[in-house]
C-alpha cells in the first residue's frame, strides 16, 4: 500500500512539473521562432522611429545542395521604442521574433546624432542579443542599407555579416565595433565609443578630374570609387562622444585608430617614390611590436607619447629598379616614417580638438599616475583631453619587395 | 560503520562549494563595489588574514580531540547552550542556502524560464538535493568530488578565453578608494570566506584528523586564488567605475567568449556546470544542517527529516516578495550575518572554551 | 534505488573470467548456467574489454577514452539535442541553425515526438535483428536502414539531422563492452530526453546530479562503484588508464587481495646471471 502511494506521489510530481514548465517549452520551440538577422533604426516623420527587421527565407537552403542565393525579407514598422516595434512585428509575422542570431544593428546618422543610449541599453538588457553583434552608423537610411545588403560571394547574408568586419585585419579601413564594446565604452568615464560607418554604393559616381595619391585613403562610406553589385559599403568609422554622433573618420584616420588601439594587423600605404617624381609606391606594413603609449601630466594637461613599430614590404614594383639596396630602402623607410607620423598626428589632434572624444582609450594609461580613484575622478580626464599634446614617433623598416628584387 | 568518514580532498572541496556557488551570483561585483580597483590587493590581504584565522580555529580545536563546536559549547555552557548554538547554526545554514537558491532561480527564470513560476524551479533543486541526501551520508561528498573540479576548470576557461579582451590597466589606480577603504573598510570582504563555516563541524568526521590543519590552510588559499580569478575577469572586462549592475556578472562575461564565428554564446554550457555545482552546495548545506539537528536531538534515523528540511528550504526561499528584496538580503545583510556568526560568534566560543579548559587544568 | 546499474559482471568468455581472477576478484560458477559471475566490480571494469591488455598501452588507453565518450553520447546526446533546440538555440552556429530550420520546414511533428519515434524504431530494429534468421538478416538490415533513413526523410516524417543524432547514439551504444551496462544507458536516455524537453539544461543538470548520486551510492560487495575517483584512493594500479606491461606490479588496492604485488619491482631483468 505504502509502495503504491509512493508511486502515485512520484507520478503526480512528474506530471505537475511537466505542466508547470509547459509554458516555457511551448513558447521557445524552434519551429515557432523567426530569427532576425539585422535591425535598422531610422527617424520617422512623426515623433517615433522607423524600425526595419531583416529575416532570411530558409527554404532555399534545403539539402539538395544547389547554390541558390537565399532571399532576405525586410519588414518595417513605425514605433516609439524597440519593445513596441517587436510587439507589432510579432503580431504581423505570426512567429515570435528571436534576436539571438542578430548580427548587425544599423542606425542612421540622424538618429545617432540625437543620442542612442536608450536603444543600446534596451538591446543589451535583452537576454538574446549577442555582445558580438556589430553596430553600423549609415549615412543613408538604415532601411536602404539593409535592403541593399545582398550577399555577392556568399549564399547566406549571415555569412557576409559574419566576415565583413574581418576585412579590418588586412586593410585597416574599417574596424570591428560590437555592441558589447560600445556598451562598455559608454559606461566608462574615460573613453568614448565608435561604430562602423556604412553608406550607399551606387554605380553612377562622377570621377574627379585629378586623382591625387591621397584619394584612395581619404574616402569614407558613401563616397568611395568602388562600384559593385551590392548597394552598401562600409569604410571608415563613426565617432561618438557619450552617446551622440560627433564626427566621422575616413579610411586613413581609421587606420590610425586601429594602430593606436593595437588592433591593426597589416595594411597598405601609398607613398611618393623617392627615385622618381609623379610616381608612387605601395608598401604593405605590419606592426612588429605593440604600440607603446606613455602619458605624463604637465601643467595639468596630458602629454601623450606614442611610439609604433612597423615592418614593410614593397608591393608595387616598376621596371629598371633595384629593390635590395640598403640606402634606397632606408630612404623609403624614412618617407614611410614621416608619412605615418603626420597621418597619426593629424588624427590624434582631430580627436582631441575637434571631436573632444578619447576614442583611443588613452585614459586607461593615465590611471597608473594616480593613487586613488577619487584623485582620478577629480582630475576629470574627459575635460583635459582636449588640451592634450601628442608626440608620435614611428620606427618602420622596409625590408624588401616580395618576389622580385631587381628588374 | 556508525559514522561515515570524510577524506582530505573531499573536505577541501566541501569548503570550496560555497565560494563557487556564491561567486556565480553577485559576490565578485559586491567586492569590487566596496574596494574598487584595489580589489585584488584587498583579496590577497584578506586571504592572509583568513589563513591566519583558519589556523587559529584549528589550534583552538586541538585540545578537544575529535569534538565539533556543539560538543565544545556543551562543555562551555551545558546542554542549553549547546541547543542554542545548534539552533543558530542550523538557522544560518538554512537561510544562507535558501537565499542563494532563490537568487539563482530568479536569475535562471529571467534568462530561460520566463513563463514558469519560480516555485517550480526551486522545487526541482530541492527534489534533487533530497534524493541525494536520502541515499546516504557520503554520497553527496563523492558527487561533489566529481563535479567541483569541472566547475573550477570552467572559471579558468572563462579567464583564458577572455584574455584577449582584458585591459590590464584597469588594475590602476593601485589604491582604489584609498588606504582606509582598501584595508580597513575592505576587511568586510572577509564575508567571502564563509566556506570556513564547515571547519567547525568536520573534525568528528575526518578520516585522517591529523590533516585538519592542512585542510584549513589549503581551503583558505584555494578560495583566495579562485576569488582573484573571478574578480580579475570582471574587473578587466567591464568598465572600471561600475555604474551598471548586472544580475550575474560571470554569466555576462561568459557571453563574450567567441572562437571564430562558429563557437559563440557558450554561456548555456557554463550554466549547466554551475547548476550542478549549485545543487551540490545545496545538498551539502542541508546535510550538515540535518546532522547538527541529529546531534541536538539524538534521532537515530534521519531519512524522513530530510523531507522536512527540504520543505523548510522551499518555505524560506519563497519568503522574499520579489527579486529586489532577495537581492537586498544577499548583498547587504548576508555579509554581516556571515561575519557575525562564523568569525565573531564561532571564534569567541572556542576562545572561551579554551580559557575554561586552561582554568580547570 | 539502484536504477538498474549492475553490481556484478557476467561473462561467457573463459579468458575474461581468468583475467579477473588473476587480478584478485571472485568468480562464481553455477552448474547449468553458461555464465560466470565476477565480483566485486567497478565502473572502469564495465568499460574494459579483455583485448585491452594484449594491445600496446597507448592504443588500449585510446580505446578506453573512446568508450567513455561513447557512454556519454549514448546517455546524453538525444537529451542535449532536444534541450538545445528547445531552449538554447544560441549555441548553434547560425548556418547550422538555418539548415536545421530548413530541414524541419515540412515536418509536422514537434522535436520531442520526432525523437521518440526514431529512438523507439531504432530499438525495434535492434531487438528484431536478434531473432531474424541468418539468410534474411542482411536484407532486413538494408530495408531497415532504407526505411528509417531515406524514406522517412523523403516523406517529411523526420528531419535529416535527427537521423544523424539517432545514428550516432546507436553506434556509440555499441562501443560499450558490457551488455547490461550498455542496456541501462539506453534505458535512461529516455529519462534525459524527457528532462531536456521539460527544462532544458536545468533539467539535464538536475537529472545528471541525481544519476551521479545513485552511481556514487552503489556498492559492489563492499567496493564503491566509482572508486578510484570517489572516494579518492591513492594507488598505483587503480587509475583509469592502463600502464605498460612492465609497470603492472600491483593488484588494485580496493580489492584487498591476499597478494598485493603481482610482479616484483623490476621485472625486466635477467634471472640467471653467468659469472
């Protein structure tokens, strides 16, 4: 009898638990969820925002293995906040929106200049968002950017979103800006966040009449000379002070940013050829040592010394040249040094005087100069950054060309 | 065997369960809020102090042979005092484990089970721990021996996997909030070493009583090392001057791990390991509470009492009205409670008993 | 409560019984039964096969590791799959998730129902295969594979990824040398499937804790089942892995055999030295 009672009791508990947890497992089943791949935020004509959600239609990825481009579906809704937008979209789609595979959050320039802290905090409050999702500030509308993000060399748009920030490793023209980093830098007193700069890529570009050597390195998104099948591009960075957009960095400045924050792995620069006028050399530089940064406080203003180390290989080779001559290589190295020094200096003074935003995280190097947190807070790094002095030294060694050493 | 025995490694791992379970919740963040960027310095300082205190406890126990603190309090104040001390310790064990259980279940409910009432999550944990307790005294210790190394490895894994996003400069300014803040007020961080509460009750159960000193020193040092790891993860990843409070900082740190593009968001796997270590902590805390009760009341068979203690745990964990109240208990009241009972009350009983013994000699 | 975990091992092979006898265990032979019962037994012994001692030690240890992985997969893989697709989809890489979604597009059943159908069909085929007459055996195997695999997927009854999961689970269950131990693992994976469906990783965690508790509470005639990990015993010959032949000098200490040394200290030396 006791045995039966025990059995019935155990069975009751199991059934009770199954019923109690039924709410969770019914609602989260994989069949009932729609996975958002990208979110876009625009300003709408009324007071609220225009949210765009990009989904992927998965039926074309069936097992037959044919390489079909999967179409993406972009739906828009106008609402006052992300929560109400998701609510409205849920009622339209039927399936429940799940943000755990959202790779990109696109914010238009207009919205960014008004302040985006509310959106960022709301998104990070959600358990589903990945901290490694990228933030893009687009110069066109976010809706246009998302609609024109079509995969060219891949099948799935998510694959493109996964790897497009990877190009910063070898070009230096963009950076990997994730929402997790953005949130950390928003909260940090001494640094300011950045986001990837995106824009339109249209086929009718009017080429300027004189292409100087700086043309390719001073481009930003929306203005590049690339023409291709995809209508969106990402070059440069958007600079924020606190949570408002204050400026943009072009390709060369973005390169400087990557070097200051030790994220650069290799990049091309174009310098004037010392042997002939009107001709240019492409050098592929890669950092050999991490950037050395040291800070001193003189007369209340920070004095920041930056030293970078590079090694380079000559990429563009011309006829009738000798590329293994020590003196010539030294001359090329000196030109590289001065080019990079002026580029980095210009960039640093731009962040300090024009943007007044410490996006290079120099504030954390200043922490060691103070003994207690109160002292550091009283110093107010953000206020004093705009009076900073910079001393940039570059030590680069151009070693050789690649396969051809003499022509 | 009338009394089951605990080996040396098992004893050390019992003391470590507490720190692992508490550090998943808000412990590292509380430490950092109190001592800011000097937390690592402060933890080293406190580990030294706690090792000395642990050695003091062992020395004070030496004269009494295989007795635990209940026998000593009986020697000090008679049977009534023994019951009072036993009741206080039972209350402390049950309330501390119930509060942590409530907070952990709230966090789990927020992340995964938003539609389930929280009592069912608590019920699952308590059922698991009751089944394990009914099977025997040594069972949960052996399971602990299997689970806890995996939990320790998981924290080391989070540390190593996040290494590339560490900012070592966040350890400056070296004195944090100042000398007084770090070393005087920072002494309150000693509540992190609440694992030492088991030191009062394990002497009768030890297989090798001469290793008692080694157990206490080893557990204090291992707790300190583990705390340094946890605190460094949170200090170096998240911004230094904490303005945002998260519900489980280590969980948020685990979300940042990514290996390439295919292995991301591994925090659910860590959650499973932490669930295992948490239920292990709950089982051991309940077991020791039951054994104290058995000693106080001389009950022979404790199988049915286990169910009662399980229900008591559920009742205490359902007491706070919502997450705000239970978080308040955990962050503000819990640390003072631990310090008062473990370090003030326990050590003073031992000192008074030693004085009485010396007078009688 | 012992969950069907066996506390003795039974074998028909004389060489296996002799090997355990030389290790110091007790063999029970009963007139009329072809099986010899070996006791006391530990968890590691369920994972060892008699051929291990004849292989080179590296290969033998590799095979042992493989069997532990097989045991883990048999018990937990379907449960983990159900838990991940119900509660924790963020672990999966995005492309894998989309291919799972695409393959499940036309399947009418929820994940739990699919997996129960497939697991039960697999058990049916396994049981039927025992009694199939030998001329027809291979044909039935092919028909079973075709029916279960290809046709079920083409008819959109199950999704292809589930076939992979069930196949891996089945193959892993065949790596376990002891039949009864393997059977009990197959028996309990249904409990883990149910727990995974109900509460995701929480359910599986609690289930795993209770399972480990029962495992640690069992004794095989006085010897705990999970020795040498729990309780921790310092020994030379008790580890999970085999040592080389010249190092097998001791018998397992938890058996308390009458002769603890099976070889002398340095066994590889010349016995008779000529002056």
